[in-house]
């Protein structure tokens, strides 16, 4: 099985749980034993790849700025790429530039995905029941790419993936085991660093630097 084989299922779930007029956002980056698999919540319409007119890769965070600042500051993004991202307005991203950004992600050996692929018009909170519809598919993603470690952002995503109540403030720099297809993966819950979580971005970066140094 390849990652692209899962996209049809994501598109079916978009019709059920996502915003009308927007498409699913899948994943992107290194797909062959990446050092890190980063798992976020779900995409919003700010990602311009969610437009039905977009012809390029439907990867997370296309056309946005803040998350790339985090990746740059923890040493996972080339400086020239970062500077170009900061100069560009959302609508100035095109398919070629998205490919360039994700080529750099691939070279830095990490993979970016969301637990939920259902694009919403805004950053509304989704119930656990929606995220649970995607959990088995996420596990298949992880099985396919086989990362060294997994980093989950925020209490809700971390709790669903680990099937236990997680408070990231109480388990900073701590890993948990997640068994997927017979293999145990180390999962690190980290503060969600975007949107309402921007107040915690410094803590997130501190923990990410520690995890990267410790694990890699």
C-alpha cells in the first residue's frame, strides 16, 4: 500500500465532515523512514491547497507562515526558503513554490500530516468523534512511512492517538509508546504552537529542540 491509496478515503470523509467547496489536505515530506512524523489537528481554508482549483500537492500549511517559522527556528527549514515564505502573501504561493518548500522538508527528513484531513473554513474545534474516524487511516500512514519518532501537537490529538488522557503541560519532553502493526513507536506530545496556541510556541520549540537532540 502507498500513501496515495488512502486519499480516496480522505476525500470521502471530507464530504461528510469537511466544508463544502474545499478539498482534503493529505500530507507531505519525507515518506521513507523519516526522522520525525509531525501530527497536527486538521486543515483550514487558509491552506490554499484546499481550493478545488489547486493543481499541486495537497500538503499541510501551504500558503501560511507561522508554522514555517517554528520549523526554521528548530533547524528544520533552509533559511532562504524561510525568508521567501515570509515575503510571500498566501495567494503568491503556487504549485512550484509548494514543491520547493516540501522538497526542503523532505531533505530535512520529516513528514507533516494531520490527524483529521477534513478541511474546515476556520479553526473551529472538532469533536473527538470526527478525529476518531481518521485514527486507523493515520496509523496506516505511519505504518507506511515508518518514522523514527512521532510528535503530536495538542491535548486532543495526543489523547486520541495514545488512547489516554494527555495534558501536554504535565508530560513535557516525555514519550509514550504507540503500537502500530506490531511495532512500538515513541510518541511525544507537544504544545500546539499555532492559532490560539501561539502563546505556547516558545515552550513548543524548547521541547522540540530537546526531543530532536535526545532522539536524533
